[in-house]
């Protein structure tokens, strides 16, 4: 079986088929999501606040993401693996964006890169695509700009909606193969989805998009604390780990583990 291609994703949109996407940063989740048939996996810079214990994605570096992306690629055979360009690795312009993309393609072995922003990154997208590297765009709430956006705020309300539609069209024209819409009103996301031939991937963008992405720790209930409105938890991995950890600790303290069946003679 071969990997999913950007062409397959375009075909899915033409057929009106929705698809799921998840983040992954390690071997076991990559194996599990690949076997479950998740067609696109993202090694997101959300590793910043889900792996590296940074407060947000701003401090994440290429050096931090590349080893995670390599592990995800090695652990999958079917999924199209996308790696984020971290903050600071492309904002200087098309030249830096292309250099970082080439480095990530060669060192991580992923099939595509993703970067954040609208009109200001259109020329960078064009340059990377012209070099033969598929690019996923990301507009709406863009976490790398959290400090400029004034917090985690819904985008696309009022006249901002037209700006998002314009950005999405420009990114498609520049050659992006898909566009992530994060924390965008459902109405604007539906409009963008209708206007584009390439798939839209929603996260907090309502139901009328071509695909849905979630951070896997949110999806599986590993993260603690208050979840954003757009998260649905499909498991309680945190609860399962807490229970297993307590049972192991108790067994060690009471001498129940290891039993004879775990012991060499
Ligand atoms: O880094 C990430 O996880 C992302 C997705 C939420 C789209 O960019
Ligand atoms: Na990201």
C-alpha cells in the first residue's frame, strides 16, 4: 500500500468525501493512527505545548520538530505526513521559507510542510511549491501570532470574513494543496470551502469544511484542564494512565509486583 498523496485529497473533495486528520509526535500514536486509516498526520508545532511543555508554539524550533517528524514517518506507511514550519523559520521571506522547507523535507522525510498566515506568506508558498514541496496553508487563528492577535480569539467575524476568503483564494492560487481554518466562524469556513477547489481542514471551523483536525492529546483525553469549545474528547487516556500508575505504585509498595510469572529462575 502506498502513501496518500495530495492528489488523493483533491479527488476526495471532488467526490464530497470528508476526511480526518490528527497530530502525531511519536512512534506509537503514529502507528495507531496510520493503522486506523487517518490519511493525513501533522507533526505540529503544537508539540510546543503538548510535548515540550512550552506555554505555546512560539518557542518551538526546527531542531525540536525534526526528530519527532522522523519518528512519525518511520512509523507510518500509508499516511501523508505534514510537518509545521516553526515560528521564526520562515517569516524572513520566501528564501528562508524555502531553505527551511528543504531542510525539513531532507532531514525528516515528510511529504509536505505547513506554515501559518495569509497574504504576507503567499510568495513564500509559491516559492516552496515551485521547488516541488507540497504546502498546507493555515489561516484564521494562527497560534504563532497569539501575541499579535491578543489571545485565543475567534477569527472571521464581521468584515474580517472577507479578508479570510481573499487570503484563502490567494494561497490556493499560489499552489497550496489544502488550507487549515482555525477558530473561524462556521459561516466563513463554509464560504471558503465552497470557493476553493483544494480541501479546507477545520479546527474550530464548524461542520461545512472538507476535513477536521484535532491535536491528538485533546481528541483522546490525555490533556488536563479546560478544553477549547471546539474539542471533543473521544477517550479518557489521562484517567487510564492515572489508574495504571496508581496500581503499579501500590503493587510495588505492597510487594505484589513482580509475581513469580514475571521472575527468572
Ligand atoms: O500545530 C498544530 O497542531 C496545528 C493544527 C492544530 C492545525 O497547527
Ligand atoms: Na501548528
